């Protein structure tokens, strides 16, 4: 019997913004020690020679479909998909069925998730046209999620007085408003105009850059008025990113998120992959894609999140107007970004911060996002040199497809640990029934 429950020896750890050769001892699900000497007195010892050890990835934008759409994803399949992608914490969106717009519905969702989750989780809370009282009552949430344009689910706020209330309450509660920024009026006008087209490419004639800009402008003006913390989800265009930077410079407390979908695809891919790439916001031009990379490299983005939005392949293979918007992404995001760093598109250190420390800080998640004594032992072991081909039949998500199928990537997730438990190892999910179930996987927030 060792005095620690687990040791990870001989790895290269991401520590204090750089890489060090060191060993990690875990006790009670936390990082107990980080030592220069190898650790021998542990019940389980994992040798990480030649591997990188990163903080577990925090994905602040996922859609795990509980409750109401479990055929696309349930919390077990979503958890497994996360572990495969090196993700140890998710913040789940409220566009469920029913949408999570009351404190009661949130508590019900909490119970469902609590019994199934293999990973740490938190919840965004939905804003509707008439739920200001519920916004006041919701407890332990990551943000108020505001949809300014309609998308999967039925969460849309198109009433300015409801908007005002939500910005006011968020400000009073010191909560962030996370916005899906596409303007509903522009979307509807364009949808009518192009109603006779059915090629997947029509999607960005409907959901235009102007639609995104208009919604961001609106959110910024309310945030300025009420001094509300604002977060713009999945930014898809150059102009939008510029607008957000201008608002930042003018003193607004605003942040934004980059999504791999918009970094790795542009409209030329939509021509090839069709409605598999139907997603909201729409995928824009090469110019936009390049500007987003530039933004990522110049610290204009605060976090990377996946917007993991699973839909079944048969749903994605229908006529354009019937296809639901959204692309699964939680299983591929870390490898895509590691591969990008290998190709020198971005610095590895930047990638890691954007996927771990930054989301923890932005959403004020306690004890996560860093490898540090006292922090939760949420860890991912990666092999930076390992090449592999992305394959649909290796995915754990119920959606079981990825637009990256067939792509060769360098940088593979080898092991994923949640609060000190090894739950993913070399392609397999490990469910250790003997180990008593871990206390509580719901994240807490500080401040
Ligand atoms: C998301 C989904 O399917 O839940 N779809 C999408 O196109 N991104 C909803 C959303 O985040 O807009
Ligand atoms: Zn969205």
C-alpha cells in the first residue's frame, strides 16, 4: 500500500506556462505533490515516459441532449466521447427538450446528469422571452445562455424588454451572458428570399456575416447599458472578431470563443461535404477562416470550445431545409489543435491555455484548468508524436460521425483521468466498478 492513490511518473508536465520533467502524486482525487524525484509509494503507478501531461480539457460549449434528445447523445455516450477527446469538464447548453429555462427544470436535469456522468460538468441556463424570475432563482450555473437567432431547440429571445431584464439581472447577479449571435430578422428575411434553393451553400446566404454582426452589436449595446459581462460564442467571421476587439478596447468586459469548425473549414468545404457542415453560425469564407487563426494567435480569443452538437447521420443526409444544424466535435478538438501546433499554425502553449486555464478562469471554475498542487487531478496524457487517422467507427458519441473522418492527425490522446481516476486508456473506456463512485462531479464556481 502506498501513501498516494496514484502516481504519474516521468512525463513532461505543462506547469506554469511551460513544460517540465516531473512526477505527479494524487491523493483524494487531487494533485498532492509535483516532484522532481520519481514517486514509488502509490497504489497505482503510470509511466508517462515520452508523453505530455496536460490539465484535462475544459469544453465550455457542448450539447449532450439530456433531457429530450437522448437518441442523438445521452450523458453516458457524451461522457465517453469527452474522455476520448481528453475533455474532463463540460459546460452543457440549455437547448434541451424541454429547454432549461426554469430553476425546477435545471434541478431535474441535474439529477439526470448526476447519476450518469463520468466527467465533471456544469450548466448554462437558458434565457426565454418571459423567464426573468427564473433567472434570479437559478443556482450554480456557468452563464445565462441567450439565443438571438433561432437554432436547434426552441430558445429564442426576440423581445427587447425581456432582453433588458436579462441583462439587468445578469449584471446584478454578476453572471455572464453567453450569446449565440445571429440576428433572427435577417435570418428570416434571407430564408424567404432563398426559399427555392436547396444546396447546402445557401446556408451562408441566409446566416450571413451581417446577421452575426447585427446580433453582436445588439448584445454589446445592452451590455454597455447594464454593465453586464458578455461572452460571444462560436465567432465565425473576421468582422465579428474585430467588433468584439473594439468593444474590449472601449472597456467592455467581453470575451469570445473560437470553435474548431470555423478554424478548419470554410465555404469551399461546404461545397464538398454538403449539409454535414450545416451549422449555426454558418461557415464563412477563407478570408474569415484565416482571420480567425490570426485572432487566435494574437490573443483575441479567450477560449476554444467545441459546440459539440451531435445529430444522427441520417438526419444530416436529408434535404437542406430538413437538416438540423450542428456538428459533433468533442472527440477531435484536442488532436486537431495539437496537430495544428505541430504544423506551426499556433504555439502549443497557447493551445493548452485556450483549452484549460482560460475557460476555468473565464467561467470561474474552482480548482481546475492547471496542474498545480491542490488542484483536481483532471489530467490528459498525450503522445505528440503519434500519428493516426480519424475514423467514424472509433467514436463514442451516439452521433457516430465526424466531418474530419479520414483526416491524418499528429498528436493523440492516450489517457484521460478525472479526479485521479483513469477512465480512458489507449482507445478504451475504463469503468472501475470496485472503486466507490466519486463524490460530486458538478463543478463549483468562485466569486
Ligand atoms: C447547436 C445544436 O445542435 O444544439 N447547433 C449548431 O448549429 N451550433 C445549437 C447552437 O449552438 O446553435
Ligand atoms: Zn450556438
